[in-house]
């Protein structure tokens, strides 16, 4: 790739040099994030004499698009992230051109989500673009003489527009919007406002089963490679080991398993060596005894109530409500959710979040918008986890009734993470400040050790107001 570009630059140093993406020119992520491309090979434009001449190009023919928010999410992760230096993961910015996109020229097609979403997103993201294709027919194609091109802007005889409405109400306004002129019949939406208007459809009380399952399926795309290696331990190996012990007569957690779970939790968020040391200081026999007692206590509750089990688990050094919920979720991944930042904030997204000041007036909490936001404060208390558990149960029941299929707490956890990763995409503000989880060896809140921050698979960088922010994947 660079060898060919070297040759072009030497032949004419005044030319722009286009670099195409991988996977049918749809993937540019490795170029702007600096991830390895093959064995220890990283693209670094600063090493090239023609660094300022490089333009990235991408194609898009995802006719299955159904939602503009999700469409923007996929584009940002795969290619549009190259435009924004503040996007988490982006190390180098490049100009970008969508050199191919298009659709069958008919009045119904240009109104569908694929075309309408791209028109809105492209014109707002400072992306150059070209469309497939101008030609209305070919002398010969695939062995067929005078073959018709149904995607061609021109008709078969090349005399008029194939779909005048597609041009006058679609492409012409898009051209004007791209050039900064009058937008005419095509209203280019403010993407930030658009995303906010769409938020309620992804709220826990309104999300559809199809959107929910799509989020679960999309979850692995947003988990970094280092966490992917630990996912089987957290979601499969350890829960299966506990289930086998339960069948044999007594369910409990081994100390190495507890350490692995905490390792997953720390690698997912901010690494804290002191927490690992606290966990390691627990005697192996004590880990087995306390986890066995907690599991038995939880199993005896009808209906299921995690509060006593959480309190029991917090007797272990280094374990607070969030870590305790992680342990309990491995015992019962169907009904017990892990107390993650994403899950808590998503489940409480539709709540008001006002607090009374001393003089009785309402005081808006920083980072929240009308009581909503990924900036909602989390204190990592047993009371907050009780709310997470109750809301997760309610959501599971609703989705199960609507679909006739089972929904697990682990599914809800993964969906919440995916919704945060994609819906955040830098357009929604705040992840809170100074969050701490009380951990200790004397029950909930019984020790002075504090675990700063919440478990999170990404670590957003600071941002200015209205700048985009997404998860840091490495």
C-alpha cells in the first residue's frame, strides 16, 4: 500500500493520494486508531513524506439500515472516527471521502433509511462523497450488450434523470448542503439534536425486543481485545463451574476465580493495584465459606432478593456492592445483573434526577439533562444495586412477555453496554465525576478503603463541551 503511494508521490508530489479501506473498503479503523495491521505493522502517516496528501476513502452499501442512530454508530467506529481527534481510540485524523454509495433509482428507495440517513449524516460530518453511478446503461457488461443500470442517475438513453424526484429532493439538496449553500427541500438535521430525539426509543421502558437483541449481538464489537480474552471466564467458565458444584451439593467460588473476576473488572475500567492486593489477602477457605453462605442465602429467598447475599459477600476484603453483584451474577446469570456503570445509568435514564437545595429550590445535578444522562452520579451503594436488580427484573419480564423468549440479566448488562458505546458516540455528555464504590471487610460500607470509579470497559478522555467522546478500547 505505502509502496504504491511512494511511487505516485515521486511521479507527482502535487496529487492527493487516496487510501482505501479493508473488507471491501468498509473498514478504516486500524488506520486512524493505530492498531496493528498484520504482524506488528502499524500505519503511521508521520513516517511518510506525503502525510499531508493522504485522503481516506470508504464505501457503504448497507441497504439493511433501519435506524440513523445505529448507522452513525457503525460509521463512526469503522471509518468516520478518522475525522474527529477527540473520539476515543482515534490517534490520527484524516480527510475522508465516501467514494461509493448508492441505491436503485426509484422514488421509494431514496426515502428509505439507508439513503435518508446517509444524506443527513454525510452532510453534517464534513465528509466528501461520490455516488454510484452516473451511467444509465453500458455498451456491454457481464456479457450483456446495452445492459441497463438501474442504479444510474441517468436514464437508459442518458438523456434525462432516471428518477427526477430522487435528484430534486435527494441529491441536489445534498450537494447544496455539502457546499454550504441553501438546503432547500432536504432538511439536514443537526445530528446532536437528532440523536437526542431518538434516545427515548432506546430507553429501558421503550426498547423493542428486536433492538435489544441487536444490541446483544453487536456487543462484541465494542469490547477491546484485552477484555475479549477474559469474557469466557466471566460469562461461561466460572458460572459453569459454580453450577457444577451446586449440582454436586454446594455452590461456592474458589479464590483464584474471585481474583479472575476482579481482574476482568479492573481491566474493564481503571486498574487499581490496591484492590487486587485486598482481594488476594482473603484466605481461600474464607472465600469459599462466604460465597457459599451468600449463594445459599440468595437461593432461599422467594421472590429472589439479593440484598442479604450482597451484604454477606461484602464481608470479604476488597469487595463492595458492585464486585459482590459480579460474584452473585456468576451464581445466577439469569436473574442477577452485574452493577456496571452502563447498566445503572441506562436503567435510570428516564428518571428525574433533581435534588433539593437547602432553601427548597430544585438543583440540577451536573452532567444530567432533564434528569437523564450518562453523567448520572453513582455511589455504588447496596440501595442503588437494589434498584438495578428490580429494574432489570422488570425489563426482563417485559421483553420476555413481548417476545415469548427468555431474557437473562447478563443479556441486559451487555445490551446496556452496547447502547452506551454506540449511542454515546461522543454526542452525549458526561460520565460522572469522582465516583467511588465502598469496599471493605465489615459488610457494606464497613471499611475505609474506597474503590474509585465504576467498572467500565472504556475510559473516555476529557472533552470540551459539544465535543464527541467515545470509549477507549486499548
